[in-house]
């Protein structure tokens, strides 16, 4: 029997295109398939055959009605389209070229070797780090736990301001360090404290992957965090992690999963000792998001009402966990507006989101960009084109300051919704500003 012919390679110019690289990093297969069709002449029916998918499924992905998340499917796409494994977050594929010939993103002119070598060669190898770690004193104290908690608080602050992409290596390194400490015998209070810190670091890592729209990795770390919190019966924190997973499910267009996860979160919170009204308010708002995504008007309004009732019971002496401190009054108001917006109740949503945005912390770049794009989309749905474009232009500065694929996704959605108004002066002005501040977001929107 003759050997099957080797699949046609993708052009190097496509594999080194920054837009293609970004699409692969976030596993945006709709955009990948569009670019493969436009730049390599591989049409949807051929994509389906090469990746062992049905043509209808490929069509749904290109139309944005379906996401491809299973690892075996991602591996088939990598093999079928000859996309190097590292571009999709996979191990090196068996068919890939030798390491010296692998495709890497375009980089600026190389720094002279003499400027780099002293820095690189002066660092000890990873094996030396491991040896020194074994020889180091491993005494653990309450003050060390406090220091670890402080570093986590600082990570969250920096995540709000700049996004989590550059933080992730440090957070993962600290998570591994804490998990390693857990392997040794400790007094119960210190052991439980380490479990709690490891759970927080795992959730933070999951959050950075979620914000990068790398959902499989996010779910893995959220699940790890859940297990660590369960080990010390921290039901409030388990509720927190389940609420994160519920929010992710809404982004993955799995509203049934979102509702089941937030319901489980509320069950954990209600059975926990000392659950505060702020925690219950946050969970009720996540429930509202799930119901709104399902189109349940009555249930959404009930959940919103419960969130506001719980929030009204907050007092200054409540022992709120640090991880729920972000859920302040502006956050309650903006989430209420977003829930109404998800239901299509734009007249209710617009003033709420606008009010919260005026009161939001200026240093929370991701939150301001995210909520401003929600407001712009709402204004556009209300027919307020000039206001929508002005709001979106204001969002570009914080969007440029933070590395967040979620924010980039909301920007692309707004940009696509402007299509019918592309010749209008306000839309022209927005696009000009967008090309100036975030040019890749415009070039990254190929049309089929």
C-alpha cells in the first residue's frame, strides 16, 4: 500500500506572522482556520479532512459558534495543518523539523553576543538551585506565612494593573516552592497555612491562564486549587474557586456548567462557618451572570436582588477574606449593569456601567478597559454611535497598558460590531485611534 502523502506545509510567512502567533497562543481556531484558508489556500473542507473534523464543525468554529478545547482535537489540528506544537502550547510533534530550524516569532535585531553572555553564563544551572534548596534551612514560621500572603496580595495588585502574563512564572515558581514545603512534616497550624497559600497561588495561576483565554490550563489549576482548599476544609475558598470556574464557563459559552458551578459555590459558602455578606453578594452576582447567559430574565433579576440585599448587610467589622475585597460598591454596580446587558436590557445597563466606571480605581487598567468596552457595546446597541466610539477610544489607553486576551477579545467584538458603521465619522476616528494605539488588534481581524 502506498504511503499517504505528507500534508502540505503552511507558508513560513504565515507561521511567523504575529497575528497567527497570537491566535495560536490563545487557541482562537476560528481565526486560525480563516488565516489558513486565506494565506495557504486550505479550504474548510480540506481542514476538516486533515484534522479529522466534520465540515459542519469547522464551519461552526469559523463562524464563532463553537470552541475547540479538547487536547486530542488540538493535537489533530497541529498535526493536520502542520502547526508546530509550541505555537499551540503542545509538546514537540514527531514530524517537526530539527530544533535549529524551528519557526520562532519575528524578533528585533539581535543584541551583540558580548552583551548577553555575561548575564547568561553567570547564572547557576537549575540542578545547582535544586542542590542548594536541599541544603538550605527549611524552618517555617508564622512570619514566613505572612510574607507569602503579602506577596500574593502584591501579585493580585500587579495583575489588575498589568495583567498576569509576566507574573505567571513567578507565581508558578512560588507555588512549586510551597508545595515542596508541604512534603515535610509540619505542626497543624503551619501545615494548614501552607495549604491555604498553595490554594491561593494555584487559583491565581488559573486566573492568569483564564485571562489569557487558555481555558484548559486554567481549569487544571482551578481544580488543583479546589483540592488544596478541600484538604483544610476551607469552604469559603472552595466557593471562591468554583465561582471562578463558573465565570470561565460563561466565557466558554457553557451557561449550564456556569450555573451548576456557582450553585455548588453557594452551597459551600452557606455551609462554611463565618461566611460574610460580601462573599454571598459576589456569589449571587455570579449566579446572575449564569442565568443571564441562559436568558432567564426572572431568575437573573432575583439573583441581582439577592446580591444587593447581601451587600446591604455588609458592616465594617466583617471578617472578609482578602480575596473578596475587590467586590466593592462600584464592582456591584458594574456587574449589575453587565448582567442586564447580557439580557439585552441595555437601557438599564448603560447608566449603571457608566456610573461604576466613573468611580472605578484608576490603577485597575484591566477592569477599566473591560468595563469601558462593555459600556461602548451597550451604547452601540442603543444606537448611540458617537458616544460608543468615544467610550471605546477612552478604553484604548488602559487596554494598551495591560496584557489581557479577555480585554483584547472584547475590543475585537466591539470592532466587529462597528462593521455596518465603518464609514461614519465616529467609527473612522475610533479606527484611526485603534491603529495608532493597538495596531495588531486591527490587523488581527481577517475576514473570511
